[in-house]
C-alpha cells in the first residue's frame, strides 16, 4: 500500500523561487497526505486550506476547522511534491496573501510523525507589519495553525474536553511557583492562563491568554501526540491559543489553534516586521504519535532533542565541584568591594576551601565571584592568588583538584573593567541601566568590542589550565543604538543570543574539552526559562545549562517540592543540568545531596555542615556517588514517579535507583520496575542491592524498600551471571 496518496505530480525546487518559475496551478483542488500515524486533507479550491487532520490507529480527529492563517488565507495556490528517501512524500504549497508570498511545507515520512513548516517573503515595496493587528491583541498576524473545535467526532475514543495539554519539558513551574502547566482542553479555550514574563527587560508578571512551550504532550490517557517547535534560526515556541468563530472556520465559538507558527510575546523578532524582499523561514513543527501514558510523550520529546544533538556526550565525566562561596564570608558581605576581596579572597582562603573539597571527595575547586580583579573583569587577581597557571598547578599537585571559574558575561560585568566604548546607549546617546537586579548605572553592550576583549581574557585562563567556565549573566543588554559597535541597530535579542553562543564557540575552537555552562541567554539566572533550552546549543557552543537557581536554599526547595521541576526536565532532556548546592542545609540522610546528584548530571556542592555526623554522611555519599558516577552522568534517566529515579547505563544492562521520602515519618514503599521500559533486558535475571525485598516475574520486578523520614535509599540493580 502506498504511504501517501497524491493525484498531483510536480518537480521539487528550492523554496521561495519566483512565482513564474513555479508549475502552473493544476485543476486538482483536493489533496490527501497519509502515513501510518496521521492523515491530512488539504483543499486549494478557495485558497490554501489544510482543513482536516486525523490521528490513525487509534482514530482521532485532531483538527476539524479551516486552517488559520493570521495574515489571511493564501490564494493562487501552486504545489510541488517529491518522494522522500524512505518512500514517504512531501508537498510544498505556494500562494499569495497580499504582499506576502507564503510557502507551506508538509512532510510525511514512513514513520509515526509528520512535519509542517511555513516560510514567508515580503514581495511588496514597503515593510510588512505582522505584529498584533489590533490594540491589546495577543494574536500577531504571523500566527498560523490547525484549528480544533470543542465538538466531539463520531469516532472519538476520548471526549475532547477530557484530553489534556502538558508543557514539556517545564511541566512544573521553575523556582517562581507557577505550578504544573497541565491544562484540559477546556482550560485552554476558555480560561486565562499562567503568568509569563514579557520580552522587555523588566520581566514583570504578565497575564496571558496564550500558552507557549518548547513542546506539548496532548494526551488522551493511554495515547497521544507530541507537538514540538524546533528552529535554530529563530527563537520560537510551540503556541496554544484560540480563535473566535469568524465565518472562516467551522468551529462553534472559541476553538483551539495549535501547531503552525507564530510569535509569542514578541519573539521571534524577525517575523513581526519584514523588509521588502526579505524571507522569514519559521521553524519546523513536528507531530509525533505515541502510545502509553504522558511520560511516553516526554520521552519522545527527549529522543527528538537527542537526535538533534542536545544530549550529554557518551564519555561525559564532568568534575564534581566544591564551591567556595558558601563558606567564604565575601559573598555574604559586599562581594564587589575591592577592599573586601583583598581581605577575604586570598590564596590562604582558597586553600582552606581546597582542603574541604579534597576531604569530601570533590574533583575541582569552583571559584565564584572574587577571583578576578573586579566583578566580571575576567582578569585573574595575581596579587592575591598567584598567577592563574601557578594556582592551577598548586590545586592539582597539593589537593588533586582541577580549577573551574564563574565567568559572567556582559550584563554582570562591572563597566570599570572595560573601556567606555563598550557601553550600551539609547537613541539619545545616553547610557542606561538594564532593569531587574542590575546594580550598575551603566550597561555593557554584548555586541560591542567587549566580545573581543572578553574572549582574549577567557582564552588566557583556559591556557593556564582552567577546565570549566560558567557563563552567568548572559541577560539581554538592551536595544543599544551605537553604530560603531557593528551590531544591528537597535540591538536585538536574537543578535545578543548569537553573540553569547559565539563566545562559547570561539573558546571551544581552541579548547574543545573545556566545559561551558550557559544560563538563559535573555533572562539569566532568573529562576525561569525564556529561551528554548536547545536554542543555539551544540557541543561547540555550550555543554551544560543552569539548574534554575536552586542553589541558595536547596533543602527548602526540595521539601516544598519546588525543585521537582528538575525531575520533569530530566524526563524531557538529556542535556546536562549543572547545579551547586549548599550542604549546610542538608540532614544526616544526605537527602538533598542525593536529590541533586540524581537530577543534575554535573554536580557541585559547597558549605561544610557544622554537624560532624552530617559532614561524615556527605563524605560517605560522595564516595558512593563517585563509585557509581557513570550511571548519573552518562546513564539514561527514567522516572517511575517524582520520588523514584532510575539511571540505566547503556551497554552494562544495569541501573542505579534513587528512592526518596520527603515525609516526616519513615516509609516502606513497594513499586514495580518495567524492565523493558527502563532500558533493561527482560531476558536477564537481576539482583538488587539496598532493597528490603524483590521479586522478578518475566519483564517486571517488584521491589520493596524502606526509606527513613526525609531520607533516601540507593539501590543497585545488577544482572546475575
């Protein structure tokens, strides 16, 4: 049976060729695209209209209304198609909507997924404005998508009102307590939603009727689809919003609009104002069918991102950090005071911290603010700490430690550390302070010659032996208008993000093994993500991402369940999280240590607990962690639930399981491990170390475990030989 049914033929050409080079419109006006998972019907009779989308086996209607093109339905439609290498098919429809030339691509391989992508070109002589088309609107005209009414089809296995949308990977709100981003279909089409942070520099809470995420799991219980937006050219999100009954659609009242493309709170910037002749290629939206509960959808998202390269390398072995900040009084006074740095951040102080790091078993000493001449100068303070090369040699020879550094970017660099030519200025030529925590009256522009100076200083540190840079403070430095900086005027968020990523790329060109962590490239360390996690990431730009500021009071974050956000992240990404946590808030069970060790592939700790019993527990925990480290840094993560984490090491057919109890009383838990679903062979027989009991029956294993109050139990699942 053919994978796709087309009655049209054509030749495949490059996107956005001139209109008169396209094949003439055929008489055919109905098109059917189909693979094993999906079926799409497209009409061109009254303009371009992908009007019906169904999920096959089990049958389910996903879209039942006319496709919504915010800029107006394209007319004078032509099409070209080609066969894919696997026997599938793709078709590109081309039409005109006013001065916008529109190309809408649909790709249906022989697989459980299909993709769509929209590209537009301004063929007019004036700039096209595709931002909000009316005052206070949250629906920019670049917004396009499939439409689903609230009416159930005759074959619906699950009423549409009972289906749910789960944000992936940030199902649980990060740090700022947004709660779970889990919405019923009715919630999406009828209720206002979460607070979101706007695209200005204040990042104040903003009520919105539009939901955005890197992806959505649309679940009907034991099956569903994953909707993923992906682009490395523009910062985009997968959007859920609504459309009103307007005569164009067949939805009754409000209907759901999903997929397609769009701008969310002003991003991507390039899609909102299009110059004459300019082409904007929006990102791909992929739809994946899955079977199983909602976690199966998260794993599909994770697999997609891993295939794009957003995962840990197979040999990932980052050094465990000891952060001197927690015990160093400098941070808790005025860390930017040069006098305080001279008193509190000297070689003898760092040697005291290095001794603690060696005692607990860490592999690197991480220096937070204080090691450079002034905040963000990235110039090593030789008068207090030897030369950088001498310091690195001392740490290795005397303590067996590598050296890692906090190296903040422009937003958190004290302007006095650079020349005045790097300062950001507004249209009137005035310097400005970027709001939200920035304590400096002036801001350095990341698009200025600061970049070259910063790179030179970073390379000197890497040459001296530093193995890790934290790119804290990559916040957007504002719409600078200084022409001599060489950036687009005004400076954009997109240009800024690319500058941050390029800095990492330039470092890695000379020092490919150096690990770079990148905070959110717009919001910084704000406890929430503005930029899609994958955006501009690869092994040439940065390796780790920040674990959402759970560093200050991690025990409270755990017991309040705020840091459960880390669990959901791991269901959706293999890209390493980095964290350092204050051990002084932990207990004798080392529950907080193990929580972060389980959920952050790159671990840092600091702060010697005053209770020797707890300190000994940390030393014991670290020895166990180091013995099993490959499971945590290179293993595949599976969540049986929020409190039971499985780490399976590929090629070993073995796993480590972390079990947690946050209650104030001990618990005995019994749970089942589906061996195949956590990457283990059902043909093997296993033993479990650390469990109170276990029983294996075929491909499942029942485990009994006793966990102390606010404690943890570590299990090792090993095949019998």
